[in-house]
């Protein structure tokens, strides 16, 4: 109960202080709306916000699947060849540290101006790629030395070492990488919608831009609240899935 009540009390106090300060200081609604105004905007636009949230979430999940397939396959290939790892890792790191907004125009051109959803998926996949690749590669290389010597003692083939030793050892790091990548995929999808999106990709970022251009600040905050709820729920689901899979893995 303490874990639940503590954040609820803090949030209530913060929202109450926000509401009182805005009313006492007569802050214009276009500058900073009150929490009650944001709640009203949310209730008045929840069907539209829900549809936009689903658009953003579906884009992020599709990008997560694509990046997972590519990153896991590449990590597996790299883990089997040290020279290939030396060649690929700097490129992967460079891709990770490059700002999304810097490559968004190129991806938009390559995807086609008439298909902004392709650019958004591609950019979100780029953001989600590195945590999965790094986690998979780290897990594949973090084999217990004693188990490795045991496999050497029994003359295990490279295929047996991969299936029965390296892949099982990589499960915790792989799950952690996917959990981090899931949150980054949502962030990447929203940022990509800002940079590469248009009316054809009506995710939450589009709703924020639409409200911002009309100085409807309460609707901007309502979209941000929806995005925050989406991120928290997705993170909680990924944590629950991770704990379930780890429980199965530990009991194998």
C-alpha cells in the first residue's frame, strides 16, 4: 500500500499546487492550463487521442519487431566471428549516437514523401536497434567459464555450444535489451512523427503539433498525458513479461 499511496499523494499535492497557482496568478490558459482544464480537454478528445495512441503504439511495436529480428540475427553472426564484431560494432555505436532528427530527412526521402508511416517505422526501428543488439551480443559472450570448459571436455560441437550454452546464457541480457528498446521505440516513433510525419501519420505527435499550431495548450498536455500513460503501461507489460520469462528460464 505504501508503494501505491506514496506516489499518489505526491501527484495529488503537485496537481493541487499547480491548480491553485494557475488560478491565483491568473495564468492564461494558452500559456499554462490548469490540471482541471487538461482533464476537460482529455475527456473531450479521448476517442481521437485513443486512436492516435494506437497509431503510435502499433508503429512502435512494428519497429520493435523489425529491430529485434535484425539486431538478434546480426548479434548472432557477430558473436561467431571476432573480426566481424570489430567491423560492425563501431557502425552500430555510430548509428546509436547519431541524432534521430539528423537522419530523419534522408529516411523520409528514401521511404517516399507520400508514405510517411514507412519513415516513422524505419526511424523508430533505428532507435530500438542498439539496445537489443548490445544486449544480445553481451549475453552471447557472457558464458560461464566453468560450463564452457565442461563443453570442451565433452567435445561439444560449435552448434551444440550455441544452442545449449550460449543462447540460454544470453536470455537475461536479451530480455533486458528488449525492455529498454520497447520504451525507446515509442520515443523514436514520436520523434519521427514530429520530424517525418504528416497528416498521413496521425500519431500522438501529430495531435500535439495540431494543438500547438492552434495554441490549444490544454490539448497538448492531454496528448502528453496520453503518451505518458502509454509509456508507463508498455513498460509495466514488458517488465511483467520479462519476469515471467526469467522465471521459466531459471526453472529450466
